[in-house]
C-alpha cells in the first residue's frame, strides 16, 4: 500500500513536472481528461470487482429526482449487487427522500444494533442517496450518517450539505436532445451560448440579451434538438451555479462548448470532481463584474488553450451521460467508480473491540 502510494505520487509529480514544459517534436498524444494517470486501469478493476450490498428498505418508496431514480434503478440491476454482505466493499442504505429525521435516526439505530456491519467502520463503508443532502442535525445516529457515510446527491448541493472528498454529486440528467451538427453553422462563430434557464440572475440576463457576442435563449426551445448546432458554434456555454439550470453541462462538453460556471463562491461539489480535470475543461468565474467581467476572463483564454479545453471536455463527456441500461464509462459507472475509490474507509477503533481482541 505505502509503496504503491509512493509510486503514484512519483508518477504524479513526474507528469506535473514534465508535461507542460517539454516541447513535443512529434504530434503530442491527445491530452488526458483524467486526474489520475491510471484511471482506466482502476476503472477496469472496479468494474470487475466492486460488490455492493443493499439493505432492504422498511417501506417501498421512489426517488423524486431523475438522476437519483436512474442511479437507484441502475444500482439494483447492476452486476455490482451482492446478496452476501461478507463479499461487499460497500453497503447501500436506501431511504425515502421524504423520510423524517426521527425515522432516519431510527433506521440507523436499527442497522447499528441489529447487524454487525455499521459498527465496523461507524458507517464509513456505507452510502446513501439524498437529492438535496443532509444538513446538520443533532441526533447522534444522523450525525454519524452525515459525517461518516458517503452521501450521493444531485448537483448542485446547497452550502453546508456537502462534505468535500467524502460526498459525491450526480452528473445532471440532460434534457437536451442534440442532433448532429451541420458544417455551415459551425463556420459562423459565437463567443457564447446561454440556453433557456441556464442563467437566471436578472441583471446578468438583461446584459446577455443585449450583448451581440452571446446567443441567449429567453424562451424554451420549440424542439430540444436545435441545441446541437448552437453548442457547436459557440466557444463558451454560460451556466449559473446557484439558481441556474445546469442540466446542459454534459452536452456542452460533448459539443465543444466550454462550460463557464458563474459562481460567487468556491465550488466543492462538482460531479466527477475527483475523476476529471475540471479546471482544464471549464472556466470558473465570479458574477460580480457582470458580463464585462465574465468576458474579460474569457478573452484571456487564448486559441490554443481553448482548443485543448474543448478536446478535454469532449473526451470527458461520456462520463456525464446517463444510459438506461448503463454503458461502460457512463454517468452511473463513473459514480460507481467514485464509490469504489472511497471504499478503503478508515475503520474507527472501537475501544471494546480492542479489549475483546
Ligand atoms: C454497535 O455498537 C453499539 C455501541 O455503540 C452497541 O450498542 C451495539 O450493540 C453494537 N451492535 C452490534 C451488532 O454489536
């Protein structure tokens, strides 16, 4: 374990040191969208080995958001499912999105007292789905769930309801149906495109409508399929992190429209944040300076960097697509990968266990 960590960090520092400065005499290989140089190797190991044990819920229920429903359905039908808890790397606790704090506390208490699995890690190898995330609640059982178990939520998650490095957010389900792009539209370039509802802040909307460099949709499109051309002929796609509709972000990546995420605070809950190089395929900018402020940041992105961002985005786009049934490397399987890399949970030492052993 220690030696493989050392190898990994050596590899990482090697690539950090050498990739940017080495001039490439031959055509360079296409840049990798992944943070880890061994992502595909780890992914393959995940798809061959991951085993998840799902507790049976007290009452039948369904999830309210599309991403959660798809994730839950995919999980129950996936090859990762095991009925043998001794084989499981991870334990999934399904509960209704409308559960009360009291019922949730009772559920965790039951798991803790009736079964041996929770106590082994105090819940750190357990995960749950909660679309909007769990806030701080004083009940001890719920606190343990929030602090130790992996929360899977819809992106974006409200402040205070997401614990970076532990929790995971689901890629949004795209509502766009994009058609192949015709060559003629690609030749007439736009600086930016803003789909209906992507930016909601009133002053930004007003500025965008008046700005000739942006194409802003102020009404829902008649047919969703006209988006493909608009994405492909625009260098940047604007999304507002708080309040805006971010469901088009995966399609923007796919069509080479670099996502520009407008947010006044640091974003810690991006989907697939520990898998893909978000910083190199999207632009993050504060909204305070208005559209001129945004444009100032965009003008600093030179042609070469823009090209690289588009390539990385297109290479990463498959990970944002929800399929039913799931396909290799798609949203469901990449979220499963994120769970897999979190499986080496810290096993908290329990005094009594020490005493017994
Ligand atoms: C788990 O630990 C709690 C004490 O924190 C204890 O009350 C409970 O009985 C334990 N559960 C099992 C199944 O041993």
